[in-house]
C-alpha cells in the first residue's frame, strides 16, 4: 500500500520536477518574453505613479559638466540583445535559424566592439585644454553616477549556467534557469533603487549616490552549491544506491557485477529491459509492429525509482510506464506501434536512454 502511494507521489511530482525537457526548452523564449512584458508593465506602473520631474516645457539637450566625457547614445546594446534573441531562437528551432542566430550575435557584438574601440581611442587622445592632474573622489557636483556593480558579471554568470543547462539538460538546465532568474532579479532590484534615488533627487534637488556594493558572497556561494547539487543529481549519485545488491529474479542470467552482456532476444519472447547502476543494461529491444505487446522492465537498483518512457521521432510521448522502485520487476502493456525505431528513456533519470526497434 505504502509503496503504491509512494509511486503515485513520484508519478505526480515527475510532471513538475522532471518534465519533458524538449518542451521546456521550446517554451523558454515564450517564458522570457512573458517575463519581460511583466517587468516592463511593472516599471511603467511605477513611473506612472511617481510625480513628474520638475522640468521646463522646452527640451534641453543634456550637456556634461566641464572635464567629463560622455560617450553619448548608442545602438550597440539593443542590437546585441537582438542578436542574442536570434541565437536563442536558433537554439530552439535549429537548422538555418541557428546559423542565422550565431551570425547575428557575432555581427552585433563586433559592432559593439568597434564602437568601444573608437571611444577608447578617442579617450586616449590629448584633451584641450589639458585636464588638471587631480584624483577625483567622486562625480562632479550635480552629477549622479550609479557607481560600480557586480550585477553585469552575475548576469553573465547566470546566462553561462543557462547555456550549460541547454547543453546537458535535466537538473543542470533547471539550475541554469534559476541562476539566471536570481541574477536578473538582483539587477532589477538595483535598477529600482537607482530609480528611487533619481525620483528623490527630482523632488528634493539633493543628489545622493548609492554606496558601493559589497561582494555578493552569499549569492555566489548559493549558485555554486546549486550547480554542484544539480550535477550530483544529474549523474545519479543522489539518491545513493546500495552496493552489492543481488539482481531480482527477473534479471538476466549473468552473475551480478560480472558485466556480461544480456542474452540475445528469443523470437516470440517478451522483450525485457534491465536497469542497473542508473543506466539501461539493454540499450535496445525488439517488438512486433502493429499490435500491442508486453514489455518486462527489471529495476535492479535497490531503493531507486526507474521507469520506461517511449517517444516517437518527433519527441512526443507515446507510452509512459509507471515508476518502479527497485529491486522489482514490472510488466508494461505497450499499445500497438508502427514499424520503425523509437527512443526510450527513464523519466526520473533522463540520462538513461535506449532505442527500440519495432518491426
């Protein structure tokens, strides 16, 4: 009774904790777009609620104070964001779109680099008149500067973890998504603090800079722990498995731990798949086409849940067996399949894969 209840809980939580990663990745651009809409809506609501700044009716072009060089407006950031969006679009749909995305991001980043080099060369040139050799302890009077920040570095780190998850999938992908959300949320919080200081300056006429940020040791430590934990779960080290467990009665005839390959399938016999050491011992099995068939699944990992999920060539789930906690044998009733090859995996441990041949 308790085992059936536990398997039901695992079956339910697997839909949220270990979903179909292909569908999750395909939904990432939609989720990012929806999140951007929400953030923009919140910012517009905050701006609308705050009192209007005390400015004249005539537009005044901003002029930096004497001795301060401002680079001026630039199209580089929005173009680089557009290039990154094209790359993400290519990662989702693949094919020529991926090539277009890589080229688009490369071109936009090169544009940004050329612009930065041009500004750097301009700043290296001599100034007229020569500036005094004075070490400034802060911005000139009346100039509000946001000061140094770790947030761009943290956002880049979160994006790097997300790309790492897109490559390896599973729990590493979940850790990458969480890391990017946390870093971007911190950046949004800092931007809100800067906005509040700007509104305060417009209201009181007093400019006050936010103090220099401290090293985000807690956030960096949390990201490192989360990444290590995702890796440990991804490779199957947690939950721990008992060593030296004997194979279940339905296991192959080879001695436990001998590493001998399973015997070849017998014509007309029920196909069997064994799971051991967080992997499928049988990387393939054969089944008859156009009629339902039984599939014996032998979980030899003690106290570790496994199952078999069969997909078609498009990645759609066509059969999902119940989760079995070892050591135990289960017989799945698989519906009729058309002739062809079908990939299968373990829902709990997506790195366990194999290919079925239906003929």
